[in-house]
């Protein structure tokens, strides 16, 4: 299992480089590759089930589109888009 903790960068990751949770469409799933957030935030997300190698399903979102709800390990968790943008998915 690969865990990656990075300091948050000021620039947004390139869209061609990797898919993120933000890129998932309704009822689409993906496997978590790594979390590109400070260590304390990443640990909290891992406690909630966002563990590298685990499947995450994009569920519904608020009327304005933010936050979005994701299903992981049978639990629905709402994340802001800026947080979902920092959870990278494995390339198929």
C-alpha cells in the first residue's frame, strides 16, 4: 500500500496527469491512489475510508454542486470539491 503525504501546492494539478474524485460522474467509481493533502487531513480521510486501493463511488451532490457525496465502505461522506480535487485515482 502506498501512502503519500505532500504539502499542498499552490497550483492546481494538471488535468491530463491524473483523475481525481472531482472528475467522477454520478454513479461512477474509482480506486484511490493517493491523497495530496497535508498529513493530518490525509489521516482523517483515511479514517473515514479513503484508503489507497479502496473503491469510491460518486453519489449525489448539493443543488449548487458543492459539496459532493461519495460512498466508501458503505458510508456516504460529503467532501468539498477542493478536497475531492486532491484525492487522486489510479489510472486504468
